[in-house]
C-alpha cells in the first residue's frame, strides 16, 4: 500500500513477498488482501508518517532547508468530497448545493514545510468545524524557529492571540480594514512609500 502500486495486485503481492524473502505456505489472494486491509487502523499511516518526519528532522541539520533560519510552514484548507457511506455520513454529515442531491464533504487542512516538501500534519474534520479550529490542531507540530504562513481566511483576534500566547511566529494575510493597526500600517506605508522603507 505504501509502494505506489503500478502492477496488478497479485503481481505486487508476489513481488513484495519476494523482496521480504518470505515463502508463504499459502497463496495470497486479492480478496484476502482487501479483507486484511479493511482491518488496518488509519492511525497506522499517521504514525508511520510522523516517524519518518521525526527521523528527517533529527540530527540532520545540513539537509534541512530554512529561510533566514526559519522553517517555513504553510497552513491551508479545502473541502473534499467523500464516498457516500453510512459511516462517513455519521461522521461528516450531508452537504447540499443548488440541487437537492446530497453529498458527503469534509474539511481537510494541511500543515506543510514549504522548503523541505513535507506534510507535517493533515486533518479531516466536519464542515461545521471552522478553518481556524482545524488549523489550531496543527500547531502541536510547530516549534520555536518555525514561521507559519496563513492566507486571509484565517485572521481573528482569538487565533492571533493563540499564536502570541504560545510563542509561535506567524505571517497572516489580512484585509486593510481588519483592525485599526492594519489601517494605520497602510497609511504609514503610503507616507513612506517614497523613502523606500516603512517605520512603526
């Protein structure tokens, strides 16, 4: 499952067992593989991913790319359409667009290391859970020396305060009218545009 299967399942299973130098007494069938796969907890994949990521960031300073000594991280989210099953309907609910047809959609959110091309965390949540609430779940994977980048869908006073109280550096795109501070900043930018710098 982790090897990006390109051949038929029966061939891939034979190749995998051959690679491990295992000679099973019985043949594996496609049906047996599918049934066994259904028993795997999704948590296994998150655990394996986290193990690989931890290995990369441990004792590997020369290979880790940074920007001005910051690990550049970005958070972004989207909606994802899921298969219509009883379990997924119970977890994520039904969404309807302009038609009366119902679909199952979830909010997906990703924390991504921009320079090193690693997904540090991924979350799937019901649409009723907002982007900011989902993004906060990523922050346990962040540390001092990270610079977290957000688009304009994320700014709120509580969300910003969460970063400040947890000593996390961030850059957040905001509308000019977001607060008096951003309004004043824009005015100063215009005042100093001729001098080539902005002063606080």
